[in-house]
C-alpha cells in the first residue's frame, strides 16, 4: 500500500474542522497527516484547541503548534478524528493497533461527532482478522489471559524490546485473534466484564462518518 491513501484521507478530514472547535486528535500514521495539516491551518489563523489521545499525539501536536487542552478543561469535544485497524459496513471498528485504545475510546465517547479515517485496506466484511487489542492491568494479567482464552480467541501479550508493551496508562495489551467477530457489541460487553480488563478495541455505535482513502487519491465516504 502506497502512503498516499493515508495522506489523502488524513488531509481531507480537516475540512470538517471549523474555527473555535475543540478537536479530539486520534493516534497513528493516518491521523499524523491530519495533525500536520491542522498545524499548517493553525499557523494561518485557524483557532482550535486539541485533545490528544496519546502521548505521541500530544508531542506531535505541540510540535505543530496546535494548542492543547485536557479533558478536565472541557465539557465536550466538538469533533474527533481518528484512525482504525478494521472497519465494517456498520461503522463498527477494531482499534488499538497503536496501543492508544483506552484514551481514544474516552475521547470518542465524549465527542459530538466522530470521523474515522483509514486507507481502504482497513475495510472488512466481518471484523476479527486483525487481532483485537485488550488493555489489561498488569496485576494478575495471566488469569485474565485465561479468561479471555475461554471466549474463543488466541491472545498474545504485546511485547516491546523483550518486555511487555506498556500503554500510556501503564497497562498491558493482549492482542486477541478472534478471526470472525459476528457480534461486536456483545463481545465488547463480555470482555469488559472480566475483572482486570480495562477496555477493549471494539468501537461500536460511536462512529458517524468513515472516510476511506485509495492509492489513486480517491476517497469513499461510509
Ligand atoms: C491506535 C489506533 C490507530 O488509530 C490505528 O491503529 C490505526 O493506525 P494507522 O492510522 O497508523 O493505520 O487505534 O491505537
């Protein structure tokens, strides 16, 4: 896949941003292009405030001169732009490939509008080929692993340089290969009922618009 598909859709998303908005800034290599473009617009006079969904996004936004606020300083976010690892025709998503699913979900849940941007390869008929990231607290994680195993997937502890990958919240991630997730809402509820699970990467009923980018510069709206 050509980098153009991510760039084209990432830059397109800024058209939804209006002066004065509080904007949720997602995480990943697609939203990277949105943040770069927003930085340019801010330099040219656009007045927005961003809410970052990860430390890496916070760093990039600061570098691009986008003023940031915390969730404690706002009542609501006007619009959030974020990426996805998989998206289906019902606008249900798997997210968390970059490990930022918890903050992304909190920001999304507190946004009046959510736009997802992704290259066309992320579109699937059934979610589940991409391993579902589940954020778990380190305490007792192996027992949580065994509980998740019973749900019919193959979890693996995400690693980083031979150590467990740590999220921005100090938690672990279990990447769970389900293959086919026929009922995402039900699965998300079951997973989150396991003590030790912080949240999972299924985003159901949260997305308003999906923009899919193609390598030839085309964009499809779902
Ligand atoms: C990070 C995410 C990202 O939005 C997702 O992984 C997509 O990333 P990219 O735009 O780099 O393909 O959920 O936790």
